[in-house]
């Protein structure tokens, strides 16, 4: 190859204009090395890779000043005109440089605004949750919402709604007329308030959880003192704190006598709901506190009840925990704690 035979001389010539493009490419790739230059090698065609390889193999010593001039010339040519970014250009580069699935994933992230508006939030919401919320609204309102969100999300929501309502909504969307700004703002405000929940601020702590942790750090005397005071001023908050301080699972640490006192005090239906969502070990603990006949009856009732909402399980368990706390405060049972207090009174 003629270019290759005079490579060394042409490379170290005084003017970069006298160095052919393929030689300049070989110099730059040689300087970049295998790791930094791998992406460029992958972008070359077979013929280009062969030509540059042949030149690189015959390169002699390249002076540093020559390398700097080549690099400077390369940058001058690349930046000889203004660059223009933007979504379309970025998408084209990503699709050409990355595997298609990876490129598509990044493109979707780029297209999603950092602060999406209400309709974009609804387009990203879980379809089943949005459908449950919308089916309580007037059909005209639902039709307006479906016309504002993405077609893909609208299709998912419609498929989850009762067929008669979905058919009516499609008809209303076909005949939908523009609404006034006041009406639209009213609908947006309603959805923001009743459906869209803003994400918690970074670093923000739930005050109830934080106070519960403080109460857990108290010794028993101070815990009872503050809870008693709170009972008289904010009974609801006191109950919530008790539930947070002592979980349902921890009831399985009670002694047998205390567990039986609790079982006699709890309504059967509430205990069935609580045990249905409890862990296997907690269920077994309570069943052991019953006669075989009673335990078998509980298990049969739990099976007959069928699926139960997690919300109902949580409510039942919270009710039992609060009752256990009240009974313990009255001295009718003893709750095991995670306290490290091993004080002994002689």
C-alpha cells in the first residue's frame, strides 16, 4: 500500500495537511489504545479496519508534537460547525451506538419530563388503581380524563372497567366537546386531591414513626407516663403509637396465660382476620393456646372466609395490639418486650 510505505515520513511531516486521513486515524487510535478506542474500532467497516490496521502496523516512532497537531486538527474538523443537540439527534445517536433495547429504555426516560403534569402522572399510574378511582366518577368526567391521558393507558383502563360503562365512555369520547378552563381546573384539582399523592420529600421522616421510636427507647416507667398523658389529650395518637411500638407478631412472645387472656378478650371475627394474614409461627402460637377442637374450628372458619383484603388484616391486627396494650396497662396480661432491661428486685 503506497500510503503505508511512506507512513513514518508522512506522519512526522511538519504540516498536518500533508498527513492523509487514514494515517491520522491510525495515529489517534494508537494513542487511544485498546480500551478507549474499542468503540471506534467497532464502528469501522471491515475495509476501514483493515486499512487503518495496516497503517498502524507500519507506524514508526510518532513525535509528541505530531500527535498534538493531529489531535488538534481532528478537533478543529469535528468542531468546525456548531453542534445541535435535542431529542431527535440524541435518539438517532443512541439507536446507532447502543443495543436497541437499551437505547429504547434510555429514550423513554429522556422523553419523560422531570416534573410531569397531572395527565402525564395519570398516564404513568397503575391502570387498576386508576380504573378503581375513575369508575366512581360521572361518565362525562371519566371520558374527559381518558381523552387527556396516553392512548395506551386509556386502553388499559377501559379494559378494566365494566363493559357497559366502557362502551358508554367510548361513545362519549367520540362526541366530546371542549370544556371551559374553570371546569377543567376543577377536575384537575379533584384528581390531585383524591388520587395523586405527592412523593415524600427527601429525608423527611414520618413524625408518628419517629415518636414511636423515641417511646421504644424509654424505660417502662417513662413510657407509661407519657402514654397516659397522651391518652387524656389525644387518644387516637396514643393508640397509633402503641401499634407502632408493638407489632402483632410480637404477641407470640407472650406467656401462655397472657395469650389466653387476650384470646378471651378478642372478638372471634377479628382474631380470624388477624390470623389469616399472620405468619405461620404466629398462627401456631395462638392455636397452641386453644383446645384442639377450638383450633380446628378457627382453621375451618379461616378457610371458609376466602380471600381478605390486606387493609382488613392490618386493621384487625392493629385492634388486637391496641387491646393487648390496654390489658397490659390494667395488669391483666404481660407483654414481652425487646428491652434489654434485666433488672432484678430482691
